[in-house]
C-alpha cells in the first residue's frame, strides 16, 4: 500500500458515512432522519425537495403546479400543528412552485396529502408513501436528536416473513405477515398476538406504517416486553364500501381466523395453542373485529387490544360478553385505548362507551387515552409501544 494514501483510505469510510447520512431520502440506510436535507440533494426522479425537515422540527413542503389556482395541505399532520381538520394553504412562488412552511412539530411520523384545485394527491416528490387498499398517502418523518421508539436502532432484530395461502372463505389468494423475535428458537413455545388493521389497511401497514417489528425489537432490547410471535393477517373480508359490509365482515373474519389464519400460524411456528397464549388486537375497524369476533371467541383468545374502537350501543351489541359471570376468569388482559386528540371528538365516543360499559359490569380492563395523535398511526404506534405490548402476557 502507498503509505501516503493510507490516512485517506482509513478516513474514507467516515467521509462516505457523512455524505450518506445527510442526503435526503436516499434510502441507503434505514435512516431515522430520512427527510433531513443538509446537502440539497433532490430525490431521484423528483423535481423538488419535499418535505424538507429541519432539526428544529419545522417542515417545508414544495410542489410545482404552474396551472393550479390553489394548493392546500391536509391529512393527519394537521393534528400535529393544532389545525384539526382545517386545510392549510400554500403560497405561490416563481416558476409555478407552491411552498408551505409549518411547525415546529414534535418528532413523529405524520400522514398527509395535497389538495390541488380540489384534487387530493400524494406529495409527488416524497419517496415515503403509504400503500394500502385506499389511494396512497405521503408520510412525513420529523426527527428528534436520535432514533425514535419506532425506528430501527442498533439492537438485535427479529424477522418478518410473508405467507401467501388460498382462502376458502374469500375464494382467493390472501397474505399474512409473521414477526418472530430475535433469537427465535423452535424448541421454545411463544405466545402469539394476532394483530389487524383498520378500514383499507393491509397486513404490511402494521410493518411499514405501524413499525410494529422495530417497536417490538426495541421493547425486547429494553427488557420491557415478553418475547412473542406477532401474526398480521388481512382482515379486509369484503369491499369496504359494500352496502352489507358491517353485516358480513365479522362472520367472515371469524371464519378466516378459524379455518386458515390460526391453523397456518400454529403449523409453521412454535406458538401456544391455548386461549391464554393467544391475543387479538386491532385498530379502528380492526379494533371492532377484535371486539365483536374476539369477545365471542373466548375459546380462542384470552387477551385483547381494542385500539380506537368501541360501540356507543355496547350494552346491546356486547350483551352476552358483558353479562357472562365468568368473564373475568376467562379474560387475562383487556386493553381499550385511543389518542388524546381522538378522545376529544365524536370518534372517541365509541371507545369511551365501551370503557364505561366494561366498568358498569365490573369487567377488569385497562383504559388509556394518550399520545399526541387522533385517529391516526401516531396514536396506534403510541398505544402499542407504551401500553399494550409491555403489558401483554404479564402474570396476572
């Protein structure tokens, strides 16, 4: 080796790391600040930097729309800046570039859209987008001084496996994801959480938007949770806009669990096969699946996480469960939770009504409203990480 070059060669990895760390949306690493932009590098095939996230939590959105008459920001990000559901207007600049600066926002992940002359679109320059059974949304990542609780940290990581199977219930191919914890050992038997999404969510949304695998890795590294297998099935059983969706979805999902999902998981993974070794949880529509299917399936499940869901007529719809004299013996852990902002509005009334019905019937449960979010992923990540996952499978 040329000894004159050796100091430069030794320094090269750190120089490259510096370049890669600060390039916005490069996706070279699983970066905890993917939208920080110190070098003004535009994402590949994009025309502008948007969103541009600063260290103080302020954010600049940009879009080139020279023929537009109005551009607005909308979506769950409005909760983060205290705007509720009121869209925020952009300002038109030179060359048809519209710009909006907001913030500062607390470190978190926020969903948003642009409204361009009344048409809702994802940010055409943002490389982080939600892929669901609904039209795409964009994701804003506001970083703090280090990796957040939902980021990939330098800890042991589990694995996420995708399975595809044929369903006799829906008559087609369906998919589910399964998370196994770091050091998964088939000689051991693990409890299993069946975790589902809301209207329009697909199994991958709990991974890419919910970050449940990285949150679980971080909790295990911190000694705050019990090692578990997490199965994420598809709970979209019928078109969400079908006129008989509510009447049909619960029976179909129960059949899917009993005929396909649970048998597949128990055949391929070393998991417990008793009710106290199984939990069912979901958000929004998935929370109603966990409630209406889970509460009538106590032969399958003994633990439940009802996230941002409930029923204002719970006394009628859950009559059998609420009046079961053995319910506190059958249920190991029941969590009911929603976001702080969600609890202030009409959406939160369903969750509060469930909590109140459980209280009236002296059914043991934990009720919690917390975090900074409303009916959005900020809330559901918060509920899982700070409450539900750490308390699940604890001795009671």
